[in-house]
């Protein structure tokens, strides 16, 4: 009897109906997520938490608002705003202005003119003789006033074309001179080789090599090198 009841309970458990304690075999989603499950070794092993793949955002994805171009744009905007803030703090408007009373205005102006004159005298005293001479030379040289007309794009293009043509003509002339020099050097080299060949191939009346001529040639060659 006990075996039959046990088999019935196990069958109900397999079908997912009610377990032995009377609770549902499937269980709620919350209980499944929080509860530990039995591993292969028999001990309780906690499940590893994994983020929802739909909510996960990948770096560099333009669709999810995390594109590299968007990052660069935001970086440039933040740098620009930072620079603007620095400029506003550094370049404050000067609120100072000279306001003199009318009955004392001439005294203040005279004092200011006196201070400017003293400052000029100090600067001139600090100047070296060379700088003074250069300044006088610059003052002596008078540049005639001419009306400088701006060149049109056609005139500029024409001048550039002429300069290019001059450079090309100069290069052609240099190449022609180098070619002539090479040809002349090659001709002289061939001529010397033919003369040497004739000297070394000279023979006596009996058809034997003329060693006297060869020895004279070698002696001249040694003397020219030394």
C-alpha cells in the first residue's frame, strides 16, 4: 500500500500539479530567482546575476545613444563651453574711466602730460646707441607712396605659369649640357682605349708581339701615376 501511494505522489509531482506539502510544483518567478538551486556536487549554488539583455547598452552603438561620434560631439561642446567660461573670467570689462572735475581738469591733464614726458625720457635713456642709429636711419628713409593695385587671379596665374616655364627651360638647358659632357667624356675614353689597344697589339716584322713598345707604354703609365 505504501508503494502505491508513493508512486501516485511522484506521478503528481512529475505532472506539475501538487507536491507532498500541497503547494504548487512550478512556484512563482520571484521565489525561483531568489532561491538557490542544487548543483552537481549536492551543495547549494547561487545563480550568477545577469543583466537584462534588452536593457544592456553597448559602447559605440548609435541606436542606443552611445555612439563614438556622439561622444566626440559632446566632448567638443564641453571643451568649448569651458573655454568660453575661462575667457569671461579672464577678460573682465574695465570699468575705470577718467572723470575729472571741470574746475580741476587742466591740472590733472598737465600732470598726466608731465608723467608721459618723463616716461619717454627714461625710455630714450635706456636705448643703446645702435638702436638710436637704426631708428634715425629708419626715419631718414622715406618710402614713396604708391597705389598698390591688387593683382587679379588671371594675372597671378599668368605669373605662376611664366615662372614654371622658366624653371623648366633652365632644367632642360642643364640636362642638355650634362648630356654633351657625358658624350665628350665617352668619346675621349674610347679614343684612349683604341690608342692603348693599337700600342699593345703592335707586332714586329716577323709577326711577334713588340715587347719594347709595351714596356715603354707601361713605363709611361707608371710615371704618370707617380
